């Protein structure tokens, strides 16, 4: 952290109240094509500003088709130079969209960029109102608010912060692995934190990947191995982030490393402990509840790191102090029951969140019978069933473990595109279901029915795969399955699962008996995504996914500078997209690292020691402990390096000694005055507002 | 604002909205992007945090001619600055109790939580509040105080206004031109 | 004593007299006081809403208005009959949703000097009141004669849990409330997959073949699952399955004998009442052979192990070892790994 409160030396007296001369303000009203001009009479707003706001210091007002275009920006630059403007107000889109653009135009013209104010007459006016007269009146008020506010702006300098070249990646699925490898290959250190004992994520559970039918393990394992052995990657598996402090450039992250009870210096990963452990536990994570693991385990043979963990909650020794079979048989003496959970603190400049998704729990749709009817499987269960390393060694069989199904029904959109559960499309289920149909045929030759609402195969080589599965003889029924029932109505239905469905292509109710049902479950945000969002200071959408900075133009950044997202944490994605996002996030992080330092908004609080009475009300309010009390001078003081600029202390200070740059009392009150057109004193003002 | 009305036209209230940069301002942006329509009577101000909101801003807005003030911040537990929105809540609760003594119906100042994803909800709340304020009629606070004889404190009931003082602003009265008594006490 | 307003409905007076009689025996032990609303009228059952909406809703709303007027200390209106519950709840919901409907209904009510503000009473079903307000622990505490050894198929019918805009039921397709209640009485509850299927309503009068098929499915499945009897909450379901079982058998040439009783009858028995007091004997398909099991020691079925049965046992164990695990369900005691 370099600068103080962001004010350049000697500029403190630049506020309008202290200025000798009148401000010279330029006003620019944007049409945004028809986005604004279609509703707001922009020419009228300009004319009004020119006439009515001249008293308030407006010396020029213009309207232009696209203010953000280079020609639009040049208008501002030219006026600053020729008319000697010292303030600029642009009435256009949201400051979150183009504030930087217009500040840049001012800076190029030699005007301090913080003397520019962008007010939104698009997102908050033309787009949300239909009545042109009312919208135009509101645009006038919004513009007037901006003019009043800008009169109190001060020239400021951005804060420059140093960027720590180390990066934290949270989540060791394919997206997180990709991010970590890209950054590490560029030569910078990466911490990769994973909650489970091994990295790999959901992709490690799959047998094949659509549409190429690549073996999932064959393409994932080399990446996992690279991440595990890369000199620039430090793996922290069986670990969770529990606290985050600081901001871009210098985050301080606290990680809980759960005790593995394995001395990784001694462990060779031979697996004897797993073999000897007497405790068998249903594995609901990696085996999706279809197989078992031991109390000491690595989730799968290719796990990275190769060291197992002892699951304290499911260990006979931790239950009753007896057993220690693993310790007795371990050839290198690597079992260490004395290990304790460990708290480590990491200092990083950037963070990438790639915490992925959870499968929709189909127990919530009781009429599909999952959990009650043995031969109803989830998509993840089927992945394990068809996986050669899975609990059946790749045999596609019914829940009895031996019988091959002769007919299989695959239900699409389970929990997705359903107003009772999730409205969104989970994006991967159509392709996943097609893959299942192919695998069922390949493994068993069974008849396969696909029950779909719409087929969505929009990516490279996806629709070709659909054609292939069609040609393989899979039967497609367009309709949402109402119920899966074991209650037979006819002799053919005896002993089968019957799918009751409206076939919307023939306009008829059908009952289709099958041996096995696969529920192509949708993707949901992880159950603790909201907690993760709060931890890292970002927001969740209504559906619970993390929100991107911009859904189209900035999909891997978040509103929190220095915190990026990749993969399914921001919504359902297939593997190629997740990998692309992982690489994109890495590119953004590397951009920060290469710059070495970053310019931040100088939004900070500061105490005027001459006014401060030393009451200390502000001290306890600051959530970042940025305010300390100077015993020697009996005044409070803000540490600008810690201050995040929320302004609570400014609002609370009873003496008015606390001020906040960019959001001073004067600026806010002036904006209120402008918004209410109370600045238009006298009859001129009244005429103006009722015009 | 009520000042925009001409005597013959129906009353159009003006509501000033204080929003948080991280949630409600963004919700308003989202409502815009999604073209969700709401009443044009609200005018928003962006703060970095609802915790920045000094209660005097609200009184100032009401004194200068606003008929209502909407405060919107992040849901409790989702504050970008840990928990400053809880300070907002405390200040709001305090203000709620003071308003009747100042001759202002408490419904004129409302607090609404809105996350960045809740554009629809915010639009809905704005519509609801604008209608409530419309139902209350113009605030015209300075004139009210004058009609109440400049008294402040519990003696001034929010419903006890002389019948003549509630409707139109007094001829020649300019909103915000006079400081309301009691605000800066 | 919890106090509720009570709308009995016409069935309770006639075809479902057993429901009314047994209901009266369980209220005391459960600590429920039901205050019948004065001068109530028929809810229109399943037919009227299909003919003309406004008079149908006005008919229903009259009862709501009476209840609201009588409300003193409680604003919860309890119905025991499925159709009454659905009609009252649905009418209140639509009156809240549609101002036009509310205005029209109120102008009709006005002719009789009544008015109703939608939402001023809360309509609830007796079963849900027992589960939510009284609680299963209190039910268990009242049991003096557990229904041990009685295999029951819980059957709610289609009207109680659907639609369920307020999410009062555990699941609107497969609610567990009746299962839990019967288990609390000590009965062995089969997982009856048709518990929210339609019994046909008045289909036996309109299109008998369809009506009989709907009834056949219900009793066939209960028989297949080895249930001694079916238990319902609905007067219509009880009447259909009971009264039309003979005709259904004749239609299909089958010989099902599946008694069907109201849950309150079993509650009364479990609370120690005599069969006659809870209306046993009013049913057409005799429930007494099934009820003979209650209170008797469960006959031991564990016979001497022969070489054949031993082989079968080993074979079954072998099959179990090969089988894949079932997904754990809520309330499952099975051991799980950490998530």
C-alpha cells in the first residue's frame, strides 16, 4: 500500500466550497443508440441542462449517439482543452459499465479523472420505465444530481497496491487444476486447496467423456500428476479455507489442514493400511454411494497425493481406542495417531475459486422413486457403474449386482428446468444422457429409452454424437416422466419399473416398462456456496451460483478485485468450458502478477485531527480494525492500508471529523439536492420542474 | 417530487433511494438489464455501503422535498464489509421511532434488503413503496411543521395535522428553501 | 387443550359415520377441542366446482365467513374430510389471489348478511394438525394397546396433499405423515406406493369400468404387499374401496378382501377403546379378521432350520453380498462416510 488517503498533495482545497472561481462543468447526454433515446428525450435533457443548470456551473451540454465511442470521448477531450472544463458529468449507462472509459477520456485531456461523474439514465431510467415524459423528467433529476455532486469532487490519485505473485486456487477439480498448472507453468507459485483427500473432482468419477468418449481417467490423471509434482504448486488436500483477510495484492488466507494421521514423509502409498483396515464405510463421495471405502483410504487408485487419510469420524481406534490395525501393518511406520489439525496462513495476491457443483438430490422428487426403488440410479451412480475401476468393474448391472438390464430408461432434466426445483438448464445432462445410452448399449445391448423435454446439443461435435446415438437405435420419447412405479397394471409390467409419460409427439399417455432407470440429475451449487461467497466477499445469484463481474464480457472475474472464478462454481458447465475458464482465470491472474502493482479506487476514510474529540465511537465500528486511537494526541486515526472505504465510521462520527473520499457528506447531500431539483432555486426552478 | 406536480395533476410522489454499491445498486442495474419495469418515482443514490448512510441524509432528503426515502442494503450476513448493514438496521430502527415525533409517517422511510441478484424483488419493493407513499399523499414537511406551529417532540402527532395542511404546498412555498425545525437539533 | 374451529362436512353425518364416531374418541387423549361452526353448509364436494365456479366458491366461502365470524381465540379451521379440506383451503387461496373473485363472492355473501376477507382463517386438515400440533410423542404416550403385528397400507387419496402451496406436507407426491402416525400406534406400515393415487371419486357412477380398474389397482397392490387392511383419511376413498370392492371383484373375476378403515378408528383402538365405540362393524368388507391380530402375541414364524432352508438362507446372504448398496434415505441408520 503506497499512498495515504488518495488525495494528491496540495489538492485538499480543490473542493468547490473552497474554490475562488465558479466551476466549469461539461454535461454529456448519451443516446446509447435507441437504448436511452428511445425512451428519454435526450435533446430535451441537454437543452434543459444548458439553460437551467447554467447557474450551477454548466458551461456546455451536448448529446451524442454513443458517448463511449472514440468520437464521443473525443468530444469530452476537446471541450476540456478548448473550454477549460474542470468538471465533467456524463449521463449514460451504469458506472459499473463505463466509469473507467469516461475517466480515461478526462485523464487524456489533462483533467484529473476523479473530477468526472457518470450518472445512469439507462439501467435506472430508460430501461425500466415506459412513460417517456416521466423518464425524461427523471433523467433531468438524475443529471442534476450528478452536476451537484461533481461540484464537490476533488482531484484524487488512485491507490497503487503491490501484487504478491503467489496465487490461491480453491478446489482441485479439472477447472482448479487447469488454473494451477497455467500459473505454475508461467513460473509463479500456486497453493491448490482441496477439501477431499485427493484432487481430481467429479471428472475422476467418470468413465468416459462426451462426445469423444475419451477415457476420463486417461486424460485427467496426467494433469493431476503434473499438479501434484509441479515445483511451483503446493497441494493442500484434506484442507479447507476458513478465513480470508486483506484485498487484491495481499490477501491473507487461513487454511485448516485436517490431520491425515499419516506421516507423508514416511508413507509410500503402498495401500496395505487400506487393505487391513476392518472398517468398511459406504462411500457417498467418490463412489456416489454405490461402493465402499475403508476408514483409512485414498478415494481412488490414481489419487494425488498418493497418501491416504484416516477418516477420524469412521475409525475404530478413534471410536473406542482399540484396533490400530493400520499401524501394526504399515511397513514404514507412517501411521501417526498423534497428528493434530493444523492452521496455516498463506499470503497471496490473487484467488481463484473453482469449487464446482453438487448433483441434484433426486430423493426430492419422490415420484421418481430414487432410494425406494432399487433399480433407479442417479447419473453419478451410473458413471461409477460403467467405470472399469468402479464397484462392479464396469459391468452395467441392476442393484442386485448380477443381472444385466434388458431395457433402460433415461430421464432427462431431473431437477432442472422444473419450477418446483431449479428453473435453469443444467447444460450437461442431454449430452451425458446420450453418453449413457451409448455405454448401456455397448455394455449390455439393452434397449434404451431417452425421455427428454428438448435436446440441447450445442457445442462442437455434440450434435454429431446425438445423430450417432440415434442411429445406434436408442428410442427417444419427448415428454416429462410423471412417475416411476413398481405397481404393475398388466402382466408385461410385472416385476418391472414402469415409466408413466406423456409422449408429446404422438399426443398420448404411455407406460413403458424397463429394468433400470437412470436419472440424469441436474447440477446444483454446492450446499455451502453461500458461505464460500461470504468468506471471499462475493455474491450468489438467486439460484445460488457465484455471480460473475459481467456474464458475457467478464465471466471469470468477480466484483471483488483479485478474486476470480472458474468452472461450475458460477453455473453448470461441461469439461471443455471448465478447462477454458480455468485457463482464462489464470490469464487474468498472470496479468495482475505481470503488472506488479494495481491501481485501486482511492475510497478511504480519514480523520481531521483538529475536529476529532477522541470519543472513539468509530474505533469499535470498523470491521477491518483500521481505526486506532492515538493516546498521545487523544484522537482517532485511520490506517489507510486497512481501510476498505465502507464509510460506516463517517456516518457515525458525531463531530463530523471523519470524512470519506468519493462519498463525502457534501457530495451525497449535494446529490440529494440535485435529485430533488432543490438546487433550482426561485421561480426559474419551479418553472423548470413543471415544464 | 411533489414539487413537480401542477395543482391540477394527480400527486406523483418522489422517493429517494440510498443503495449499496455491492448489492442493491447492482440489483437496480440488473433490473435495468432485464428490462423489469417499475415506477419512475424513485431516484437512486449509490453509496459504497448502506452503513455509510447518515440518518441526517434521510431527514435532509425529506426536508428538501422527497416524499419518501428507501434504504437498501445487502441481506444480513451478506455485507461486503462484514456486518455494516447491521449498523444501518440499528440506525433505521432508531429513525423509525423518531419520525412520528417529527410529524412524518414511519412508512415514508423504509428499509429493504436486496442482493445483487434480486433485481425483480427490488423493482417490486420500489413499486410497493411508491404506492404506499402515494397513498400517504405529499409530505411537504416544511409546511407541515409550520402548520403545527413549529412544535417538535411527542406533542406533534403524525395523524393530528390540521385538515388544511395536508394537501397542496402553500402558494409560493419553495421546497427545501427553509430548514425544517428540529432536524439539526 | 388445543382449541380449533371445526367444519365436519356432510359425509361425517352419513357414509363416514365411523369416522365421526372414532374421531370423538381420540380428541380427548390428544388434547384437542373442536368447536363446530354454526349453521355450516355442504362444501359442494367434488362436483360443484366442475359445474359453476362462482356459486361453488360462494357456497364454500359461506362456511369460511361463518368460521371467521365465530373465530374467538383461534383462527384455525380444521376439516377432517378430504374434499371439505381441499375445497375450503382452495377457495381461501383463490380468494386471496383474485380480487375479482373475492368481490363477486362477497357480493353473493352480502345477500345473506355475511362477508369474508380472504386469509382471515387458516384451513388445515385434522391429520396434519395431529402430526404438527399434537406431535407423535403425544400420540405414542396415549397408546395403551399397540397395534403390533397389524400390517397396514396407508392410503391418503389424491385430495389431501395436493395442491400444497404452503408446503405443509412432507412431500406432496409421497407424504409420510400417515405412515408415521400408524407406526406411532405400533402398526407395521407397508411402503404403499399408491398412497396418493385417485380412488376414482364418483367414476363408478359415470364410467364403471374405469372406476373399478382404479379400485382394483389399490386393493391389488395392498394385497401384494401383504397388508391386513388399508387405512385412509378420506370418506370418499373409504366408501369407494369398501362399498365397491364386491362389484370390482365381480367385474374382474377376482377375490380380493381388503378391509379399509379410517386412521381415527385405529387410533381409538390403540388408545384402548372397544371396536364398537370406534365404528368397527360399519364397514362392508369385514375388518374383524384382520383386527383379531391386535393384542395377540405375534405368532413365531422362526421354524427349525432344515437343510433346504439353510441352503436358501446362504443363497440369500450370497445374493446380498453381491448386491450394490441402496442410497441412504433420510432417517436411515446406516453408516455413512463424511460428505
